[in-house]
């Protein structure tokens, strides 16, 4: 296949899951999310620098949805976390890195950043849930 037959824009992890969720390897989903998160957070940073906070919030919500899709795939394909920790751990590490980057972007909080903070809180909640699943009391 030639260059013209390739997609102009790479698919997001959530898009790749559509239509064939059972066939997708959960680890591959997490690996794809790791790569996609760097691009997404870079785009969020650019949007914030341009003062386009609404667009940044939309991108961040899409990222949150992709994290949730990967987590759902892990839960569907590897329900027993004690026997399949690799994917969960990689997702937790990826999410921790993304939150660290996001925290550095949202140093100064103001009312305009409220939509971003809501999504950041949701990502924090997902992260806490993964930690609890990996390390139960």
C-alpha cells in the first residue's frame, strides 16, 4: 500500500476499539494510549498557550474517554487483576505521568480553567481507582 492509502491522522485508542473490542489486546490498547497521551497533552498545552481553553478542555475530555475505554478493555479481557497486573500497572503509570504533566500546565488556576480542572479531577479519580485495584487493603 502506498502513502496515499494511509490515514492522514492516526486513530485514537478509543477509535481503534470500535467494532472489534473483543479482538483488541488490552496491553496494545494501553501502549497505544501511552503514545497518544504525549501528543494529546502537547496539543492541550498549545491550546492553553493560545488562550483557547475550551478547545483544550475538549481534547482533555477525549483523552479521559480514551483512558476509560482502555480501562474497560482491561476489565473485560483481564477481569482478574491479580493474574493480569501488567496492563493495569502500565495504565496506572501512563495516567500518573499524564497527571504530572497536566499539573504542571495548570499551575495558576482561574475561573477560565474550571472545565480543565473538572476533567483533571476525573482523571485523578480514575488514577485513585487503579491504585486501589492494584493495591487493595
